[in-house]
C-alpha cells in the first residue's frame, strides 16, 4: 500500500483509530467481566481522543506539499492482528494481553510515521501519538504485572 500524499496517511490513521475504538466497544459488549468492560471502555475513549487529534491536524495543518523521507509502503498492518481474538468468555487477563498488543502495534505505526515525516509540521502529532500509545501500553503492562503476575 502506497499513499499518494500526507492527507492519505492522515485519513488512514483516522480510520485506524476509529477501527480500534469500534473494536474495543464491540469486545466490551461481548465480555461479561465488569473489570474487562471498564478497561475496554477506557481504551475506546482514548482511541476517540487520538482520532480527534488527527482530525484536528488534518483540518488545521497545511499538509499540501509535505512529503516523507520515503514513500510509505509497509505500515505493518499485519502486526496489528492478534492471534487470540476476544470473545464472550474472555477474561480480564486476555483482554489486557489483546490491548497491550494493539497498543504496541499502534506505537510502532506512529513511530514509523514520525520518523518518515520528521522535520515536517506533522512530526509532532505523530510523535505525540506514538508516545501516548507507548504510555497506554506501559500502563497496561503495569496493571497486568500487578494483577496477573503476582503469583508467578
């Protein structure tokens, strides 16, 4: 997949954030554990904030003429796929593992975009999104360690 311009990249990222939000909300409706439901709602809300940030960048940013260091061909979309999809019986532990993998894939995507568009007005947006995704992943990892690894 090659994007024609930065607008295409931003539209893709907006769709990615909305897809992640929709996915978290779908799984929230599927799982029965109240803790898992709460976690999935929080993650969905964070993805909505990311979508709004990207939409603002698209609306306010002057993206015409901004080019990356190289054409964006591999967005590592397959990195987002998770081997174990969530289902109605998913435990909070399974939800957290799924969410950690999803946040890690998002971090990698935005890190790549920040590097490719370094020196452009959109670099700070991609960098901020990368850092927020990494922060989400680290928060999930700390919670996972606290709740599920204390017996190991």
